[in-house]
C-alpha cells in the first residue's frame, strides 16, 4: 500500500522486532514488571497521522488502565501485517479490510475485531491546478496506480458508478513508492491513493494544493483499516482481546476530542515520521472516516453487519476475493464496545 519511506536496511529490523515481541496464541501472555499484559500491535505501515490515537493512548495510560503494556511496531503494508498476525508473530494488527478478506480467503486464521476506518480513504489525487472537479473530468487522464492492489481493483467500480468505462482513463503501473513522484514530475495527471496519506505529503513536498475525488463521495464506499487478531488469540485470550478493543476505542475517542495532543503524542515514533503539519493534516482527514450512517454516534470500532456485507460484495465483485463468505467469517462482533 504505502512504500515510499521503506528502505531495505530497515526490513530485517522490522522482522526481528515483530518476531521477538509477539506473544500471541494460546500460550501465557508475557507480563511487564508491574503485572500488565505485554501486548504488541503491528501497524499497516510506518507511523503516520492515522496512527495518532494509539500513541495518545500510550501517553495518557489508556492501555495501561486496561492492564495492557502496549508496544507499537511499524509495518510493511497491510498484507504482511495480516500474515504476521495470523502466524502469531504479533498479538494484534492494524490492517486494511481488503487485505484481511483476501487472507481469510486463502485460509489464514485471522479475523477483524473491529474496523475503525469505516469510510474508505481511497481516492484519485491530483494538483488542484489540473482543473479536475468531477469524475467525468478524468476522461483522457493518465493515473499512477499499482497493478493488483485493492485500489486498482476497485477503481473500475468507481468509474462504473460514475458513468465511465475503464478505457476512459489510462492507468500507468507504478511502484507504490513512485506514485507521488509520477504526479509531481508531470508523468501522470493523478494517482490512486489514500486521502489520509499521500495527499498531505505530496502537498508539502510540491508546495502545491492537492485535490481529491474520494470514492466514498462518488458512489463507492467500503471498510478500510481496523484491528485484527488471530483466531487462536480470539478463542483463547478473550479477556485480553476485549480489553484491547475497549482501550483502542477509548484512545480513538480521546484523540477525536484533542487532535493536537494526539499528533504531539507521535513525537519520536519513527525516524520516517512526517512533519507535524503533515501529521495534523493526515489525522484531520482520518477523523472523517470513522463512521458510516449506520454507526454515527456510536463508539469508534463499532461495526454494522450490513456495512460488512456491502464491503464483502464490493471486493467479491472487484475480484479481490474469489468467494464471498458471510460477515462472521471475517469479523467477530463480540468484543465491540457497547453504544
């Protein structure tokens, strides 16, 4: 999904970190010196604004209040986070729903315990001076995308929902790390990405305003990032999963109430951390994604079964999964906060 900051030198460190910290599965949970459960959370990527609530939860002792000594690890993309979670190399993962659906379809023992970003940040992103104001304006444009990822697979559905055909645009297959460079250099008119991620970064790097055509605002919505755990952890450590889901929801609620404090809590989280301005813009964009109409006024992380069914249908139609199972095949609702 997001690859631009990754350097080969960092990969071994990530793998060692995840493997060493993981204590998932049916074994006894490791304890900190003060008796809390030592828990690992592996993100979908290196820390960026979207992840601010977890760092605020650490700083404000929200996880500690629930008996959790939380360690947050960087990820290498949702697919690898899902794999690490299913393999018990991390207690919990933060990953994109299409990656989870695909993994379950491949037989991996992993489930969602709550999607927090219930409106997709998927979007077409471009500099505002391109004068693209509606999906119809994409006709004849060249768009940087990465073949095979969820964005490129769902893009035809976005085009169809807006009366366009796949042949109305030209997709230029580009490595994820090269998509922003393709737009900034003028090689492509736009890119497919997350409005809560690449846009603020590209805007800062280029010093030019970035605009978006968001899928969710143009007829196509589906679930995005959320908390996942292995089925072994869900079965054998139900109390821990319940506390982790509850603490995460409380951390997101606290971050909603004080976004500036949430962004400040990320200081020092990573050498690859974006600037404070980009982090603030990313988190502001993220806060727009927390609910659907069915979950408005509910706590972060509370899901609606019909939204799950809609998401599954979108990805079955797009070919991300070959067989659409029931929502309970992908999601365990029993840990969700009440209300």
